C-alpha cells in the first residue's frame, strides 16, 4: 500500500492518482464480492437504501476500476482501495454478484463521477485510515461505501463487512467512535 500526504493530513493507502483518473468518467459496471451468503438488501427492490456486502465492491468506469474492501492490519481496521479486482485482500474471493442494473446504481451510472469524499479514523500509530469513501456524480447522485453492517435494518459500524449507502442522511448518521466525521466524510477536492 502506498502512503501520501493530502491537504487534510496523512491517509494511509489511498491512491489519489487512481481516484483522480476516475473523475469525469461514468460508472459502467458494479459488482459485490461475496462469499456464499446473499447480499443483504440487494433483492429488496427500489426501497432499499443500503446494501451489506461481505468482502468488496468493484466499480469500473470506461478507463479503470477500483476495489473497495475491508481490511485489518495488526489492530488497524480500514477500507482499502485497490486498483484492480485481482489486487487487494479480497482477490481470492471469486464470487462477484453483478449489481450494475440494480435501481440504486442507475442514477450514479447516468452521469460522470464529479468528486470523492473520505471519512477517516486514527490508527494505532496516529495516521489517518480510511473507513468510508463517497462517490458523487455530476447529477447530484452519490453513494458511500463504509465499514459496517445492518443491525435491525440500521447502518452500524463494523470493520469486517461493508455497507453501500445510497441515502445521504443515512451516511451522515453513521459514525465511529475514533472519528469526528460521519461516513459522509469530507470532500477530497479532486
């Protein structure tokens, strides 16, 4: 994993060049890397604003792809951003559920990616680690991928699964103890 310095401080492992290359492109394909369990929220129709995913979310544009996956290193829990489906911790998970045509992703696919936002928390060594990433489209649609799970149908922080949140209010309500930011996060300014 690479480290860099952004205007907000040190965020370990965030590939800024990769994210920057996605701005201006449309999302073409989306897949959820899952084990044998069904994707929670996936088959509940257009009223579902949150999907729970076992391992990773793969988002592809015309020119590139990113994999958002939960990761644990020593005592640190974070959202890892890898540059290709065969990279990263979840590379061995071969079951990918194609969710490209799911209604929640359709508004995001209609328009180009306009920006990214991040939410971080502090690691054991004091560096910032990503726990949520927001993708915003030029038409105002957005999605947040965050460490979490659904408990009693409500988003809750949990470092060993992912939530895909399509409703800004739900993302703004999801918080972790060691972060001053909600899952909605702060704009990266790309």
